[in-house]
């Protein structure tokens, strides 16, 4: 589904949403595996830096590892939310308003979509939720307005 298709077509297409979510899940796993390999290498580099007395450089690398681990944790949460939404799409399709038990998952996906360039399917999922719940719902999530429902670990 192209960007123009989702822009001009009114209505929520659960089948398209499910396909996009199912494509996102293995992409997140692939990205996580790559990050894990990079983190292991960075840890080895830190050991070498500490052995050679380059403590300041090692601290910078440790900060980078912490940032990468936080990204991995956020991606893991997004993966779980994608799985949850994919399973609950029949409920989403039948209800006009966002179900309360899915608000956190849907809002978090909408928040993460423009921020995760390596997960382009999320932007299309966000557009589908815009057609389902309106621009106000999605902009509340992307702008982190009060009671928007976005998971704080993703922020």
C-alpha cells in the first residue's frame, strides 16, 4: 500500500494493517540482533580501552552502549505491541473508538512511527490508525499530550 493509497482511501483496512505489522516484527528482530552484535563488540573495545588506560574514551563508549540498550528495549516493546495489535485487529475493526486495553499499544506505535526510520511500515500503520481514529488521536500520541497513552519506556 503506497502513501497516496492510504491518504486517499477512507476507512480502516485491517488486512493491510495486519500485513504491515507482520512485516515489522521480523524487521525489529533483525535490528535487535544487529544491535546485540554491535554491543558485544563495543564491550570488547571498552575492555581494551580500559587495559590501555583510556578511561575517558571508555566512558563515552559505555554511554553509547547504554543508549543502544535503551533503543533495544524500546524496540522489544514495539515488537510486543505489534503482535498484540495484530492479534486484536478484529476487535479494533468492529469498534469505532480505540479500545482502552489497546490504547497504550496503538498510541505507542503512532508515537514511534515518525521516529523509527528503520521501521518504515510503522508510518503506514500510523496512517491507517489516523483513518480509523482521526488526526487528533494520532497527533496527541506523537506530540505526547497528557493522557495520550504512550508507553514511557519508548519515550
